[in-house]
């Protein structure tokens, strides 16, 4: 009888999902702890309205355009990113159901935006948290997204891309055209970057999983031809 492999199998669907969920839960717990220390309540900046969701969906467009460019341009650093993403994430993502990937994307959008845009950025900005032209806001935007980039250390180029995406998410978080409760338009609403981040990740996950399946099918076809010869 074959003994079951008790080692860590990254290419196992269950293992991959547990690892991904665990990472995002840890990110959220860190965010909650820092929010408590800083006396910040990011949930008060989460106002779910049709407008905020629509803004989040619309804000995904530039992110997808940037993803399309980085995924198709034949510049060696970008090619390296694509190969590493497919190599590291393609196989386990290809084994996942679409709703598995949706769950991971939603968790990433909520937990990471809670920590970086909901806690770290306003904590660093202080009184300038909602004043995008203030020096404190700019410093916090850059500083918080240096940390955000360090959370995604695939390659130096990838970290730079992620940092720029984080800056974009930090700016669109100020878009709340019709806030509830009498707040002024432009007040921070974390729902916008959460939706944009989650939707972008979900679509990117689908592309990476599809690319992995395509490559596996191509390898299977080549193997079949060789064996038939």
C-alpha cells in the first residue's frame, strides 16, 4: 500500500486555498491590531452604496489595461514576472473552481485594503489623510505602498508595479461621490479600492489559471505525438 505524502503540496487545491486564506486572515489581524493601536476605525470608512461599488468596478479598468500590457509586452523583466506567476500560481489556481478564486480575490481585496489603505496610509498621513495635495498625504501614500510592494516580492520589477498599483488604489479610495450620513463628497471610502482590488485579482487569477491549463494541454499534445511516433 502506498503511504500518503504528509509533506506540504502547494499544487493541492485544498492546501493552496488554506494557505491563501491563512495569509489574508493574518493580514487582516495585523490590520485590526494596528488600527487598535492607532485608534483608527477603518470600518467607518466602508460605506457600501451602489455608487461606491460602481466606482470600484470602473476603477478596475485601468488596472486591467496595465495587466494586459505587462502580460503581453515582450520586455524581459515583464516576461520574467509572467513566467514566475504562472510557474508559482498557475497549477494550483488551475485546480481551483472559479468560486475558490473569487473567495481568494475578495479576501485579498478586503484584507489588504483594510490594512494598507484603511490603517497604514491614514495613520501615516494623520490630519492630511483626506487631503491629496498635502505633503503628509503624499508621504503616507508613498510610504504605505513601499510596504505594500514588500508584501509582493516576486521580482524587483513586480514590486515596483505593485507599489504603483497601491498608489492608484490609495487615490481612488478618496472617490466617494455620494457618501451617506451627510459626509462631504470625496471623503475616504474603502469600498472603492476593495472592489477594484478584488475584481482585478479575480480576473487576473482566471487568466493565470487559464494560461496554466493551456500550457498543460500543449505539453500533453506534444507528449501524445512523441509517444505515437
